[in-house]
C-alpha cells in the first residue's frame, strides 16, 4: 500500500504486503493480516458498486 503523497521513483519495484510512505517511498512496516483482508473486501465492494451501477444504467 502506498501512502498519500508518496512518490515511487522510476524503475523502483515495491514488495507486496508493506506500507510505503515518503518521497521517495520506503517500506515503513508490514501490513497486518486484518489490513490486507480489509483491502480485499474494500476492492471487491467497489467492484460490486460498479456492477450495480452499470446494471441500473442498462434498464
């Protein structure tokens, strides 16, 4: 996860499962299993909202 306002330099590869902050972005801590689970839930929720919106536009 990349924190607001953080910058990733060109060519830098970030390892999954960490919180990155700063300019340039650096790993500050690993994400907890709960945070990872919530991020997955949140992403899936937004996809459901998008799908519901698209279906309502077709009717």
